[in-house]
């Protein structure tokens, strides 16, 4: 156990230090090559900001995970997990440089997901009672796993619209995933989760308002993909400690850790489709845009959503003992009630101004 905790600690420390040291070099390089995100209304940036922070996140995370995670138990075919992540990384880099079409980005994601499923054996084979469904046949489990990974990856990508928001939400989520993996003795997953936490903690120092660098699609796609991996592992494992064994509650906790990006993206997708728009059409309907439109600063918006994310996780703990479907419904209701507050205030303000 001492060796395991040492690996976990140094995985976190290594990723933090590497990302912390690499990011300033990336900022200098991006400024020299004029690799900027230009100020625009939707992204809410006030100045030219370098967008290759994802390279620093990936560099710190991948080195730490490789160095301290190799040889640990509970995760076979680790080379295929890393291969899938490398594909996602290059999809993000190319998209940041050349602005890939949604179709081409999706093709890259599908290749990585298929590697994850067929070579790394990451597949959701049991719904654990969600909608009354338990075991899944391969005919259902493979497309369902693809759907889950695509949703989680792109939901996290879409929440990256305010300085420090995606990184902060990511730190909270990866820490929670790491803690539950530790209680279940999935130590390679623990190192994966806390290596990501370390990288994001270092990155947020440069990304919190006013941001010196953005993660870009390079970072948001990679981090979102890692969260998909962590979610699948939690769904398969369940919530297990020395005191309790909630083997069927993995889906509930995975949803709670990523509740803000997941439910906000679902709300926005439904809104866009109802207006006859493409679901991935860029607009200013996300929850963080609502806070900005109400006059909150980047810092205030990020901190409010951090607190909301922690509150949602806290609430989910009290839902562990009830039926999984009731628990998810209650959680969804609470999240949407929280989200509706700024949206209703903004709507009322618009009506008053009219």
C-alpha cells in the first residue's frame, strides 16, 4: 500500500510540476507565432489569448501517468488507452490550427473510441438498472459506449467558455473520480485521475481570469475523453468502500461529477433542435453565458459554478440508498432547478427592458 500511495502522490506532483513549467514556454511560443483566440462575443474574451494550453495539460498528464501508472494493477492494455488519447490529442491540435469540420472531428473521435472498446476493453456492458436495464448485448453495448464517450467528451468541450471554468470543474470531477477509484482499489485509475488533477491545477494558475492561455480543443477534447474513460470505469465498478457496496450506483455518481457540462449541453442541444438549428451550432445559450449576461464577472461565474458542482456531488451522496432511476431523476431535477435561476432572471430582465 505504501508503494501505491507513493505512486499516486508522485503521479499528481509530476503532472503538476511539468504542466506548471511547460505552460509559460507554450505561451511564449504562441505569442511569437501569433497563435491566438481573437476577442469575440461568444467566447467572452477581452484580448488576444494563446490557445495551446491543452498541450501543456497533455504533456504533464501523459508523462506522469506513463511513469507512475505503468505496472500498476487493475488496468490492462494501458498502451491502447494512451493510443486513443494520442489520437484525440492530435484531433484537437489540428482543429485548433485548421478548424476541422464537426464531421472530421467526429471521425477522429470514433477511431479513438473503437480503439478504447476493441483493444483496451473499455465498454459499458451493464446499465445497472437505469431504465430497468441491466446486462447489454454487444449489439447494444458498443453503440451505447460510443454514444456515452461522444457525449461526455463534447459536453466538457462546450463548457470551456469562461476563464477557469472548465479547469475548475475538471479538478473537482477528477478528484472525485480518483477518490472513488481509490476506495475500489483501482489504483491505475487513481493515478490517471490524480495525474489529470495535477495538470489541471497547474493549468488553472494561468487560465483563471484574466487568462494568459486557453486549453483550446486540444485540451478540452483530451480532458473530456479522460472523463469518459473514468466514467466507464466507475459505471463498471460501482461505489465500493470498506463500509458500503453500491455496485449499481456508478452511473449516478459519474453523472453527478459531470452534471454541469452534461445537463447544460443537453439543455442547449434541445433548445437548438427546437429552433431548427444544428445541435453543435455555436451560440450564447450556455449557463456561463447567462451569468455573464447578468453582469457577473468571469471569476464570479466560475466560482459560482464550482460551488454548484460541489453541491451537486454532495447531494448525490444522499441519493445512493434509493432506486437508481429515482436518484437520477431527483439529481436532474435539482440541477435544472439550479440552472433555471439565472436563466429566469435573465429572461425576466429582457422582458422588463422591452
